C-alpha cells in the first residue's frame, strides 16, 4: 500500500500524486516498479496507461482498465484487479486513485454551473435538463432526497448522525495522517453548526482534501514469492441501484447498490456479519454510514441509530468503524484511504487506533447515486 500526505492546498497535480502513491505501494511490497504488469485506475481518467508505463518504468503492461463508480470505484477496482489476476491476465496490478478535491477548480461541492453539470457526476442529461433548472445542484442536495425519505419512512433518530460524526473525529485524533487530528468536535459544536441542506448539519458532510492512495494486488503465490506483508482478499462485489441516475423515478430510493453487492461479497468470503472485526465504511455523508449498515444486514432498516449507540462503533466496541477518521475526519481519497486503513489494521500497524485481535475487516464504497462495492479482507 502507498499514500501521499493528505492536505488542503498542493502544488502537485493529481497525476503526480497518484503516481507517487503507486510507486510507494511498490516500495512497500518490496518490488521494483518496472515489474508491475497491470493497472486499474479508480474513478479517474488520468494518469493514462502511458503515464504509468513512463513513470514506473513498466516493461510489459498486460492489463489496464478504468472503473467509474464514484466513491464505489476503489473497492470495485480491487475486485476487478483480483479477477484479472485469477484469469491470468496480469500478475502484479496497481490499483490507484486520488483527487485534488480542495485545490481543484472543479470541486464537487461547487454550485458554479458549467456545460456538463457539477463535477464528474453521472447522468448529465438528467442533471442539466431536469434538476439544475429547479436548483438541485450539488451532492448534498441529491443525497438529501434519500436521507429525508429514510427519516420519513423509518422515523429514525437523527442523533445517530451526530454519533457517526463524533466517533470518526475521535478516531482521527489517534491518526497522525488525519487532516482533522487535534481539531476538536463536540456535541455542542455539531448541533450549532449550519444546516446547508436538511437534514445535514455541516459535520454530516465529508471533507474536501488533496491526496492519493494505491495498493498492489497480487496472487497468493506471488505474495509468498516476493515475501510481502500481504493481506488476503476473501471476497468482494459491486452492485448498482435500479434507475441509477434518475433518483425521482427509482422504484425504491432506499434500495442501493450495496444492498445487492453485500450478499455476494459475504457469500464469496464465506463469513458472517458477526465475524467482521472492523468496518471501514464509505462516509461521504454520516447518514450513508447508517444506511450501509442496514443494507448490508448488520441491522434492519431504521435500526441503525440503535445499532450505533453506546460506543458500539467506536474502538473497543462490537464493530469499530472508520478507525482512521474516514472521509469526515481523515481525508477524501474516494475511499482508497479506507482500504489503506483496513490493510494497516490487519497488519497490526494502526498504532493507538489498532483494533485488538483484528482478523477480518470489511471495506465499502458508495458512489454517484447509490453504486455500491464491498471488499472483505483477512490476515
């Protein structure tokens, strides 16, 4: 695994950051960068395969692809890389992503409209012709449709959003790589913060930072041959919501891609929910964490507020989540930092945030308008 610093403000391009993280992953595995023969880029279109060949000195690139599922891309890309290796298409595959969310002129939270809509989002015809004219412009607004429907149908306790925000900030204080380390967040601050869009307070919305992260995926035999500190991929899957781009026409707006993907991932891994020691859950918004817990079967719809009570998702709890701080308090790297943290936990390298006896970990991805992905890892 490899990662850059997570900052707000950089002079480096996204291409530089992603390639730096990829080189760092090779160094971590103890291989020469030229030995890489596969590349899967998550969400981004650059660097190109030619960029990777030039920067890493790759001698024989046998496989490459780009996965476009928003924040679900990194976990889905890892599954794709594992599939390519199993099929014999490549032996050493870099999976990488990164973004200058803070420094970029095309920030996802911007309400500045340009041809093609806001940022790199799906369904531009729907966005531009049906939603933008009535002021539905930014991700927090799109996601609020789902959140408000969930609250209406289940009467869920909104205090659960605060629980997620404060728990992940607490974990970030233990992580030297977290952008929000040392920045206090209290219950009073949470509830006093602005509500840009109902039902989201400011601290229900993830960070925008600059950075990149990457992992090297190889076969079990290859890992043994190079003597790397490898973590095994037990299972994984991706899933897509019905009517994925048209939110207002979706038969059930609460049905998500991860509703479909999670069952397949658990079946492939051959483990039950009760065996998961920790979960790094994609957290673009606090309510998305709660919803994924429900749709993955850890609890029923509307039951996640009770599930996360009494420290259950904190360190020392039954299911610690986002032990690095997540997108809310570590950094926004499209969820690849969640993968990095899962590997770190299973290696026993997470320092003060280490989960005792961590053996099986889960990583999720959530992107666009309910694409979902799950990877289950074990040591």
